[in-house]
């Protein structure tokens, strides 16, 4: 399957361990293509503003904040820890620097980089994690227990350097978990002679929160020839009151058995699980 179109005013993309993509919390463009593989260079400096002379040179490329992670349970995506803030940082390290050398500073508090073993992962994504050198992702779960009033200063730190995170991320951290309304939709009926091939599914997510928030979701399918399968992981940073619309294309690889075609029963079901709810839609093959 592949994403065919992105409408509305937000980005959406596949991403690591719970769909985290491109934004640093800055103002959203009216339209933006997915940024998978796009680098935004950030000069690494020490706390006093001078270039770092650490043995390992660190470039911070993308930093995001969301609530909840898309995980895999057997053959289905679900969103876990929907009340938990998760910060992801994509780093590129020239040299050797262990994962536990990184920390996320929230004012004077510190959250360590989490181990991949803390999250149930799915095959094919092991290289997403930073493992001590080269490029990869770091995950942090900063505590909100002491947060109130003014947004804190957020800094990604490592021996000899740091990167100050955008104020928009701190504001979203203080606001807490977002509220979304979301739906998944597809044609109610599909002719049997058109069942073999790709079919369009549409996901819409409306941000009911007071500020920008990141939508996190997974789409699953049952039928027509498989009991259960994952389809897509989604993420989008959505302005308050705005709606993100993502169109997906999913290959069924054939119709259901002939004795089930036209029997009036559902042949395909798409399920949407997001950080805050669940929706589904059914399709009959006729």
C-alpha cells in the first residue's frame, strides 16, 4: 500500500514507533509534503554558544512531540500510552556516542533516552533506533508532574553539546494530551470484478484541543482474504479546529471466495485506532 494524497493543511507520514514525523512545533504551512528522508541541518553548539569540540559530532535533524505510540499487537496496530508525552529526536552522530549519553532536559529535570527494549517493536524497523553511532531516533518520555504555568525550557543534551527545542513543543507539553475526533471511510460496496487491486481509504482527524496537536493512529483491515492485517501508521500535526485528511491506497490481492460475494454480509472492515478513540467502516463485495 502507499499514501496517495495529503489534503488539508497538515503533514502526515509513516514514522518510527508511533508515527512521529517532521514538525518542531513551529507555525504550520498551508500545505506541506511528507518529509521522510528530509534533513534540516542544525549546528551543534555548547551551552555557552561556542561550537562543540566533543569527540563525537552530533547533528539534530527532526524533533517532534506527541502523546501515545503506535504499537503492534499480533497483527494489528494500536495506540498505547495515549496520556504519555513522547519526544522523538532524529540524530546523526559522527563518532561513537552511547544512547544513554543523551538526555532531554525539562528545565532542571532530566529524562533519559529510552531503550528499544522498552517498546514492543515490529519487524523491519530495528534500524530506526540510534544504537551508538550513525543515524537514528531517540525517544524520551518527559514527566509532566511538575509542569504548570509558563512552558519549560526543553533541551536535548549530550557530553559537550546541546540543542534547544522549539517553544511550540514546550507549550504542547504543558497543555497535555490532545482531543481528536477521527473517522475512517471507504466505499460501502465494491464490484467483485474490481476487488483485485488497490482500494482507497480516507482518514479524517479534527483537532478539538486549544492548540496545535499531533494526531497518531494506526489503520488495520480484516478481509477479504485475510483474517487481520496492518495497513498504515499515520501522524499529522493539526492546528486547533482544523481537519487533516489522508487518503490511503490498500491492495486487497483478490476478492473473497465466490460463495461470499453478494451475500449481503460485510467482506472487508477497516479499523482506525488513534490516540483517543476508535472507528471502523465496512465494505461489501457485490
